[in-house]
């Protein structure tokens, strides 16, 4: 198996090193692991692509490249340049330092990389590691991802819905709880959730030159969330696996809206 890995924390991130080990185990001794990752941190860029400017890419070593762009840029660079003659069988994005559960999905560059692979009709999985008190004292905060990642990926590859008959290919979002590998309670399939009252905000600041600036600050990651959702399961010590597709249509509202406009 030939696997492409990317992330949004940057080419030198410890989570990418963890994903390299995971991918090598999944690929097997006869497989290949290729890395095309951002040269600098790209957290929070979502599914952004560098549409209005060129993006520099550099070969660091055999099958390892850094691009001055987003995770989605890196996937495109791999498919249409670096790996043009040897396309991947699977794309893995992560392991993100911090969860991409709940509303975080909408901002995540890690998820954006997997989403771009899905749009390109490739099997893709995003992987993220919840951080908290349970990981703060661990020698390796990615312990649960390293230990359980290969098994989860194999199970998704075996049982996932990789049908090419749909308009948009599915991809999968995996989040590991903030605990050691031995403390993980299990793995559950779940829907994307929503944290109660927790959202991004702006914190204004005045620079030394008198100009106004602002910082984007995130909300609490430990507030209650939708029961049995990805967030809720992660906080209770479970690995969550969520099937996703790059289609934002609200189908619950579509039928009534169709009738409204058909009436004129």
C-alpha cells in the first residue's frame, strides 16, 4: 500500500512523526509512506487553498516534501506533482495536536486535508489527539493515537463506505481521547457534536505603535456537548469515528424550501 500523509501543524510537528509510524505499520514492509506537509503551522485554515498565489515546495529527503501552503494545497501538490506517476492508495491527515471534534471540524486544516483527498476520489482519514490533563504528564502525548491508530485505520479501510457511486466520496474523522493508550475505553462510531456555549471569539489589543489588533481565542474544550457525539465520547475516554462528506446541504430544510419556490 502507498500512503500519503499530511497535517496542519507543520512538517516538524511531533504529531506528524506519530502519523509516520502509524502509516508505516499500516503500509507494511512492502509499502511506501510519502509526506507532503506544510512548511509552517497552518492550524485553523480549514479547506483553504492558495488559489491566488504560487506555492513553493521543497524536497527534504526521499519521499518527504514541505510546501508553503495549506494541507489541501499539500494534497494537491502530492497528487498532481510529487506523486503524479505513483498516486497514493490512502491519504492520512494528522495526527493533530488537539481535538477536531464538534464545531472544531469546520475550522480544521487537518480535516481540510482529508476533505480535499475525498474530493479527489481517494480514501482519506483525518486523525486528531485530544489534549488535556490526561496527556499533560505523558512522555508521549500521542500515546493513544500511536497504539490504536493502525487498528482503527485498518478497520475503517475494511468496513468503510468507499463507494464511488456517490457524488462526493466519504472520508472519516477520528479523534483520540486525552488519556494514555491503556486508559482508552473503546471505539465508537458517532455523529459530529456541538459544545454548549463554547465558540471562537476576538480579544482586542493595542499595539505599541497605537494601532488596534486582535487575537482569535477559542472556547473551552471541556464543556458539555451533544450526548453520544464525538465530543461527548472523547471526553468519556472513547475514540470517536465519524463518517463525513464535503456536502454542506441542510437536507432537513431542503424539501420545504423546494415547495416554497415551486409555488412561485
